[in-house]
C-alpha cells in the first residue's frame, strides 16, 4: 500500500491507521510529488487545503474520492483519519473496535476529554468523532473510574522505580523485547548485576537529592527469576540500600516463567519486602505453550502458584494472552476458568501483538492475522464478562502496534489489589526512575503541567555493561531535567 500526503504532515497517525487494517502489508509513505518506480496496486492520497480534507483511493477496481470540511485546521488530522478509516473498513471488511484511535493510551485520551467537556460528552465524542464502539467506550469509562481511584494515591513528590532484568530461559515466539536467553548469555549475568547495582545506587542518589518519595518498585524483564536466589538477594539489598522505601505502596517482581520459580527464590523475595508477584502462564494448555516456545507446563504453573502462596504472597497476578497459535476460543475460555479457580488477586488479559522482530510475525499472513483478530475479539469478550462477574475490575488498559484486531490489553484486579505502578506508567503522571538494559526513565514535570522527558539506557546487555559509565552519566540528566522544569 502506498500512502501519499499532500499539504499535511500526518505521516505517523495515517500510516498507523493503515497498519491497523493491514498489519502484515508493506506500507510506504510519500510526500507530494513523489512517483515510486513500483507503485502499489492500492494508492491512497490524503489531502488538506482551505478547510477541506479529502482522501483519494486508487485500487485495481477504480478510483474514488471522499471529502469533508473541517471546523478548523486543528481538526484536519482527525477528519482525514475518519475518511481513511471508512474506506479501509469497507475495503477490508474489518471494523476496528477502537475506531480511528491508534495510540497506546485510549483511557488517557478519555481522561483529557473528560477534564475539558465532562465525562458524558467525552464518551459521546469517542463514539461519534473517533468511531469507537459502544463496548470499548464502556470499557474505557469503567477503567477510567478504577484507575482514577488508584491515581488519587499519588504524592506531589512521588516517584516509582523500575528495574529491568533482560534475561529469559527461552525466547517466546511472540516476543520482541530486548531480552536474551540465559542458555546463550549466562556469562553476562554477573557483570550485568554488578553494573545494575551501581546504576541503582546512582538512581537512589538522584531520588534523595531531589526529595522524591518512592511509592512503588517494579522489577520486570525479561524474567527476573532467571537470577539465582543469591543474585536476587543481592539485587533486592541494593534497592533497599539505595532508596527509602518507607512510603512504598507496593513492591512487584515478575516471576513470569513458572519454570524459574523455586521455594528458595520466593522466600528471598518475601523476606526482602516484595509484596506482589506475577506468575504468568499465558495459557493453561501445554500444546499452546509448546507452540509459543515456553518450556514450562501447566503443572509447573500450578506448582509455582502454590509455592507463592506458601511463601506468604497475598497479591499474585497472572497473565493470559488471547490469540496465541494453536489456541482456540474454547481453549482460551478454559484457561480463564483454570486461572480463576486459583483465586489470584489480579489477572491481566493481553492480546497477541504481531511484532516484527518476533517469530510469529514471520509466520503470519494477512488473512490469518484477520481471522486471529476475530477470534481474539470473542476471547476478550468472554474474559471481560467472566472476570467482571467474579468481582474483578479493569484498572489499566493499553494497546500495542500490530495487536490482533486492533484490540487491547487490560489489567483486572479485585478491589484493593490494583497495581499502582501499572496505573502511573499508563497515565504518565509520575516520574519513573528506570535502571537496566533497555530501561527508559520518564521525568514528569513536578508542576502538574504534564510535561514529560525520557532518558533511555542502552538496549542490549553487552552494550549496557561495556558502556556503563555513559549509563551512569545519563542518570545525571534527571537532575538537569528537574532543574529545567522548575525554572
């Protein structure tokens, strides 16, 4: 597909919209006057001038033009997106439930609209102006209410801490994160941990100097429990020494791979103040686990969950993914029921995203992706209805590029067990000091203006280790950004 832009620079949004309908196709974007030597059979021209937005569609079946007037130039992007969406919906036969929205944070958009117009009118605008389905508007509103209750706990000088462990036992077929299989890079872990503890100390010094109060700690990955019990103990001690955790609301560690969970590791976590762990099966069917490259079994998931309860954890999250290879609607529904039978405090329901760096992306085709998206829609509907009936409430929501069916990921929790870190990272309302390879620190202006700056670490463990002095120097940028925000 070729997308030509005339008298507008809405490259990012319009390209994303095309990819929503055709996630596996090559989409090229050209400026006015470009003439590719190998034009695609489907060519789309988005044009804006003198208060009129128009989109021209050229396909092997012919040419058509749609146009609409804009209230003002600031509405041109949305108007072009609506025209493009209506054509692509008719051409593909697919109706995205989130309408023209392509961003990660639809609930944040609803919050912004509600602050301006009131919640009822904001919901109406999602329906009419952004073409979001009534079901997704209702989900966004419910999530907004529950998310707001969690965000009310934010302190003016609050911050969160993220620590990344980019190692996994194996690479999942759907994964494109910067994570490295332990079997290939075990030798890097000791040096990585040395560097990570140094960066944690530097981040702690920054937090102390700026008077920041740590409200949550989140250790993610990768799979943090690929570390040994002694390595985990050292890491947790480094965090405890670097930060004042007296005001910490929660302390989460992802124990996502059940085959990395041991009694000794869980005891180390619990004894060091960790309050929440994630035991993530993704599915409760061994044939699906095999298809996605996870070496654990359903029996290991059940055993890991039992061990976590025995270790004293009263806040356990479990992840499921809708749309996995070999899974069926009936199989996914059974996974939901099996997870609920364990009575976790929260369940996060993800939709498979066809990330370009993943093995699944290489194996999928456009038709298969669309069929998978239709099945995933039914899977999410069942999960939503079942979790709500069991007393779980949605409290954070986000979307990803190339997610099946243009759908969403939703965190559900029993009241009182919502994860503070997940809400602030989605709302982007609190500074997050991030440590580790691939980690991105977010510095939020303390004046409530919503201004945000990011400071990224090097992506790969080897680079993180060998350029660590630069990593430490970047922590100093946090001080500089705060100083700039406060001028």
